C-alpha cells in the first residue's frame, strides 16, 4: 500500500531535483495493476 497527500501531477516535487520524468515512471509502475482510491 502506498499513500500520499499529493496528486499525481505534483509527485515530481517529492524528489529533491523535482524530476517529473522519474515521478511519471514511478507512478506508471505503481498503478499498472493497481486500484487507485481517492478521497473527495
């Protein structure tokens, strides 16, 4: 289980160099077979 208070679009900010490409790759691998739950 992975939790975050950031939307996927801001995950690049979670890395020290603000690397959006790395964040996109991580998100892609995490959600490939996942069920994403969001709280509205």
